[in-house]
C-alpha cells in the first residue's frame, strides 16, 4: 500500500464544446509526501486538470485513482471526502466573519466556536502557521487570509492539497515562510500540488515537475535535475531566451512629476497618501507593493480616471519643455493637450479592450474620434491589427475574431501592441504579464525595453520581484498607499524590496497598538 500513489490520473480527457480539447489523455501520478509542481503555458490545461481533481469539472474520459482506488469526484464535497482540498488564487472568505467562523463555515452540525478556535490553534502549531482564530478577515493581511484558506482544508481532513499561484501576492519573506510550512506538511505525509509560473520557485519548493503542453502530458522530471531553461523548453517545445536585456539609461529628462498625490475611496479612506515621485524618459520605473497598496489607483489618477483629493500631476512636453498640469483632467482632455500617454490597465477586458469586438474594432477605440465624417475608416486599423498579429505572434483565426475568444496571453499582446502603436511619451502598464506563460511574458518585457530605448517614460507595476529587479532602473515601493522607498533597480535585492513593502503595514500596526493602549488608559 505504501507504494501506491496518492493520486493517479489515467488518460484523462476534458472537452468544452466540439472544438476545444482542454486535456487529452493525461496520465500522471502524485506520490505521498511529495510536492509536485504543474507547469505549462497559458491554455495548456493546468487549471482544468486541477479542477477535475477538486470536483469543479468532471472528466469526459479516463480514471482518477485516490490511494489506488478509483474515485468518482463530481463535486468539491466529493473531493473533500477523498481528502482533497484546493486553495484558489482568489480567496473564498467572508470578510465580516472571523478566521474560525470561516474555517467551519459550510460544515454540517452545530459548532462550539471555542473548541473550533482551539483546533485551529493546534493545526497552526503543528505546521508553524501564525493565526488569530478570532480575528476578522477584513482586518487581515493577504498572507493571513491565505493561511485561513490552507487551515480550512486541513481542518476538513485534507491529505492532498492543490495550491493555485499561492505566491502571486506574497512578499519574498512571506513566500519563504509559506515554503517552510509546505515542506513540513510534505514531511508529515501530505501530498501537495502547486501551480505557479515562477520557475525559480518551482526549483526551490518542488520534488518533481509535471509538464503540460497544449493540453497533453509531456512528462515529469525530478526537480534536482532541472533548470529554468530545461523546464521552459519542455513547456514551449523549443529553445527560449530567458534574458532581459536591460540597457543603460542615458539622457533621462523628467517627463512626469507627481507631488503629494492623495486619493480617497468611497468610504473616505485614503488609497493614496501624499505620494511623490518623478518618471523619466528612457527609463523603466517599477512599482512594487502588496496587492491593494494603491498601485491601481496611482496609475488611474495619472490617466485621469481617479478623483484626486490633493496633490499635483505635471507633464513636461518633450518638444517645448512646457509644463502641463494634468490634475482633474479627463483622458480626452489629457490627449487634447498633446500628451501622448498610454495606459495598459490591470483589467484587460473591462477597461482595456471590448471583448465582443474584434481586433480591428479594438484598434479603432483609440482613433475613432479623429475621424472627419460620420463614417469610420477601417483600412488603417485593420492594417495595424495585422501588423500587431504578425509582429507579436498573436494566435488568432483572423482580425475579425472577437478578442474574448483569444487566450489571456494573446489578449494582452493585442492590448499592449495597440497602446505602443500610438507612439507614447509615457507608457503605464499594470501587471501586464499576470497569468501569462513565460514565453509571452518575455515578449512583453522586451516590448517595454524597446519603448525605454526610444525615450519613453515607462511605468511598470509588477508582482514578480525578480523581474522588477532585472527589468527596472528604479523601483518605487508602495505600502498602504504611501511611498515607503525608491530603490535603485541595479543594486537592490528582492529581499530589500520585501522589507519596504511591509514597512508601512508594520508602522500602522504599531500605531494601532499604541492607540488601543491609550484608549485603555
């Protein structure tokens, strides 16, 4: 029995409709007491496969064996019955409830919350988690919420855990803490499957790596015998250059000057607090921070999409040297001033592109107001669409295909290509490679570098600190809406960035503790 895998997949196939085959004859095993990483490009079928193991989808063909016996997993409840729990990238927690209440939520029977809290503490102590069972979810950091999600599946008796992009919103310090816990769980006999695009993390945490390509199983390798290059070649099926050619910055005049920028949300809470910095031509300025630290609001404020309570946004014209005030200007007013500002938003199909429109029509979104008649000219937008498809290797049946039918990586290429085609002097990109495979990611990095070399002031919001260090000339760190530091991208480390990311949070915790102590007195 000891030699029987925890999970064995035999010829698993999953189709969506008559044309899309997400997984085809996939066979692989997950051993007891191991961490298996699943790798593959966008659309390779990783998430679909995990969704079948966790009961969200049901396979059209093939068998799933749990501990050597065939299992029928038709729902997440069935998965829990077999000891399988999945921790999704987007947490499924009720904000107004405590950690303990979220952990027992949905279980049958009546509960003694005091006993549940004691059980949570026991599980936390066993693996090294730090958690307050009575703390409300809305008062927790991202890493604390993730801890609740993991303990929730352990509380339900899971021996097989699936983690989808678990480090996407964690600092390096939090990531290392999570990996230490995962190793303890593995040593305790748990089987762990991890999906991540970060190859250095795959090499650091996994025992074996299973590779999928275009929905099919390519093979499994022992991690100790793999490299980033070998794993990438297995995913893509050809050699890929993984170098970011960062050129030296030269002749970098100021292009965008931000002074004391403050914005509040609907609840009158500050999302940006006295933010000041300068973006320069011929330079990539990276922005780092824990998710929700004000990155989105900052870019939207510059683009004229966010109301500003106080502060200044000034643009220096590269030709005349004239200083233009952009505060309280709409995107159209900013454009009418002659400011060539391009924005690649975080929400690709919400703010960036119209999903039901084809590639040509999405090209026209930037230019249709420039027409001189009631009729729209489609020739130039169609030429631009074809140019982007060819130069960025966008996989699409035609320029007439609605963009919602494209994969995430191809949607992003269309969006970035359109914004770059407008010859901007300032290019802002928010998480432009989020969820993209490594091949598509490096295409985007190279595009940003090309813009830098043409004298564009590039502002890049990213979540992979290794990439920020390798790509950016300077890195601005945000914490709770405040600037906690501006670092030299060529000399800093991801560990130093991580410390600055949590700096503001730690200061706020100390202030809140002091306030509570004063109130008690």
